[in-house]
C-alpha cells in the first residue's frame, strides 16, 4: 500500500500551494544547490506558495550522499520556526534528508540516534516532494539512507511514517538533469528492480511487473542520452524509477535482495562517489562473479524477458550476454567509465571493514550466499 498522492505530468505544479496548505502555513524548502531558482518551474512553485498565503523557509546545500548534520540543521529550523510541512525539491539525497528530519523535528537529540536504534521514530512532519531527477524512487517510499561524516558510515532507515504525503512528478523538470546524473539515476532504479527480481520465488504477476519496469528503463536510456528533451523518454524513466522502492513489486522474497547495493553503499560512504555511478561499475562485476550453473536460470529469464535474447541459448550463455549488454548500456551508451579508480583514489586498505559492514558481520543469504571474501573480491574487480 503506497499512501503517497502522486501528481504526475505537465502543469501539476499549479497545485503545489493548495497541497501544502493542507498541512499548515509554514513550509521548509530543502534543496541541494541554487540552480533550481533559475528555472521557470520554480517561479511557478513560489507563485503558488505565495498565493496560498504560506510562509517559506529554506535550507540549501544538501550534499550527494546526504550527511546527518544536514538532517540536524533541517530539524533545528523546524523546531525554531514551528514548521508545518517539509518541501524537499531535488533527488534522493534531498528527499532522504527531509525524511529523517521529519521525525528528528520532534526529537531532542541527534538524528543518527534513529539509525543506531537509540531513538524510536514516533511522530513525523508531513513531506511534499518535488522530484527533479529520476532515481531511487524515494519520492514514493518509506526508506532513506544517510551518511555520517564522523564515522564514514552510510546506513538505511525505514518507517511507514516516512512515506511522502504527496509527490509532484513533472517529466519536463528533469530536462535540465545532466546526462551523467540521468544515467546514474536510471541505473540505480534498474539495479533495485534487478536485485529484487533475482530474489523472488517466481510470483508470475510481480515478475512481469518488474520485467516491464526494467525493460522500460533500458529501452529509454539510449533515447534520453540521445535527446535530453525527449518527453516520452523522461516520463517513462521517471514513472518506472518512482516505483522502485515503493514495496509494490516486493511480495515474498527468498532472502536479502540488496547485496550489490550494500557493497556500493560502503564505497559511497568511504569515498563519496555518486551512488548510481558506483552501482553502474559494481553491478556488472557482481553479476559476473555470481554467475554459475545454479544461478544462471535467473540471468536467463532476465535476458530473455527483458533484453529479448534468444531463448534457444543455454542459460550460461544468456547470462554472459546479459552482463555484456549491461556493460554496453552503462559504459558505451551512457559514457560512464568502467573502474571506481577512474573517479576516486582508493586502494584495498579499507576492504576488510567495507566487506564486514556490507555483509552485516556475517554471510548474506541472497540469490546466492555472499561472504565477506566475496564482497572483497567484487570490490577488487571494480577497483
């Protein structure tokens, strides 16, 4: 059940004022950088907020891989000014900052306490999202992830109270997103679906839904790379991305679905690399590492049903073709580089700790079992 009201399509921002007014009169707008203020659509947002008689407060400068101190800043403004509703404008980092701030606003302490279990989420400010980039789907789910700059940890959080009350998805807003960020966001969403798809116990209806979402993303990535103002491409990627973590496609799973994400979370926590970029580099190596005679049937179904590969081929051959096709899309179509060290300075000195955290101090039972040594090997392949 997704309780978020979605305003999807052109001219939906005309309704932003009346939506925000449902929750009170004081609005805290959270964003990353000031570029949004130079856009025509932002002028519409401000105009509608003013027409609704609302008071607007601001917090800018939210970082990629958002930091806990930004969450605490947002919560402090909420307490000081008596904020009624949060308005994150941006992508996953901005929305996740707002989510954790929504409960920290009612807590006399550090937001990190909710992640460590020291504090319990009980009360939440309402959140209305304006999404500017297609990616994790955090605009329609109850999850978030935040980094701690002091400990270099990057950890997830969840509570059903974190579902945004409303989300505005206007595909034309994403026209200005760079090809790099567009690719990273789409790859992040694709990875979420793939990792769940590999964990499902063959529930046909959900298989077909996930295959449809993945097929949509890989179909439209080349189109939006070729023409950033392709409305249909932007709209389809945005709609597919927004469902990625909503829970709609989950159903029962056979174990932990997000092993690849957990490996990448450690990379972006320690080295501050863009999350979707880290996934683009790690995912093909992760799939290559775990492709074997027992797991190949999953790759086969993905290859045949999503990429249209020849069903007469054996499963291992299709598995290899899937990996090759993903590399083609990520590195040739999207123009991303193939190694983490193409973007960041890193060596294997932190791999023991990274693998331990990625494997949650043990062995992760996913579509295959992943040991800490496995995680280190995948990191070495990606480095």
